C-alpha cells in the first residue's frame, strides 16, 4: 500500500476481466486504458485512468507539465461517440477476436509458433524460416508486419490482426513462401 500500482489495460477488451474490480479495495491502484487498440483510435491519443479520487487529483495536478498531447474538440467528440456506439464496438471487437483465433490455427498449420495472444496481434516465429527473410519477402508484396532487429525478438514478427480478407492474403503468400524457402547458399 505504500507505492502506486498502475495496471496498463491497453488490450483488455481482447482479453479477460479488468482490474477495475479491485479499485474499491486499493487506494494505491490506478487502472489505465487506451482507445488506441480496440477502438482503433491510435492517432487520436485518447485514454483514461480509473483510481481513487486522491490519485486522480494528483494526475490532474501534474498532467499539463508532462502531457504535450492536450485533447482538442474533434478528439473529444470522436472519443465520446466511440463510447456511445457500444454495438459497433462489440461487433468490431468480436470480429477481431474471431479472426485472431482463426489466424492462430493457420499460423500453427504453417509451422509458426507463438505465445498465446489475447491482443489484436500475434508474435510469430517460424520453425525454420528466419523472420527477417519473411519480413523482406512480405514487404516486397506490400504486406506489412513488424520486424524487430533486437535481441530475443529478431526471429519473430508482430502480425496485427486485419480483416479476414487481409489475413487471407497474408496466409496465401506465407503458404507458398515457407514451402519454397531455402537457406541462402542451398541450391537443392
């Protein structure tokens, strides 16, 4: 109880229960969420924090000193409408989760491994084809995924969940590419 605990729930809408249920028992708990992921509003920079009145007051007292992204009126209107249209949110969220689960099966069938994802992306590693080779080949086809040239991540790709049609394009390409791929210098 002598430190502030912040729970970042950026992906909570794709996962399980929120930590907000714990708020009544912990004055030192702050739960933060963003509209960037499940509401597809990354460029708008909207989020919110839930916590005790004392913690929220402390945030408000210092936010303008650290937050260079003050919210303009169009952003406030867009955020308000995003919260009001619950039906659209639920429909979109369900589509993303259904496509994510279908994508997990396809990745596994193609020889990819990945930690279980409860987000709007999957971090995949192929059993024999290097991530950099896949990334470069996808880029040539104008299929964009994230590649991280960093220790422990340099053989993985971060694949955001798109529409079913977008994912089908990815899987058609991967199906052919991983089947035909040979290591450099291997002329067999």
